[in-house]
C-alpha cells in the first residue's frame, strides 16, 4: 500500500543522503563514528537508529558505492580513547568508490538510491 511505498521511498532517500553527506563532509575516506553521524542526520530531519545506519552502509557496500572496514579490523586497533557512547562495532572506515561519485554526479542512476 501507500505506507509501504513511503517506507521504501524513505530508505532510498536515506541511502542517497548518507552518500552525499559522506562526499560533502570529508572527502573520500574517513572513519565514521556512528553517534556524531547519526546526530548530523537528525539535524537534517533524518533520524536513524545505529542499526538503520549499519544496514544502509552494508547495502551501499553491496552495491559497490562504499568500501567498509570495521574499526576492529584495522591494524593497531585499540578500544582506548573511545567515548563511552561508542561501541567499537559502531565505528568504521568508509571509503566512497568511483561508482559512488558517478552516482552523486548523475552519470549513472540506481533505483535503490535516491540522490
């Protein structure tokens, strides 16, 4: 029904917003701490739970738009220095791919991501 369609459209919009925020804020490669990123999404009226952000990043990774490295998989990973509101599994290194840049710039399109 209409509610399902709205839910799907919202997911497409959330994915596109995540990609464009990654591109605008930090260039191509940076560690993403979930809590500050979720707060930034909330500020633009896009509240997401950590699990929702993780699912979108996994989807974008499967589609070839981001390369994900979990913090615990990075060389020299330590938990010291973590703020108390951040679990190690909520920090990743996210790298946008050339395919993501093509999508953001409009040279390719994807029905699963709305830019």
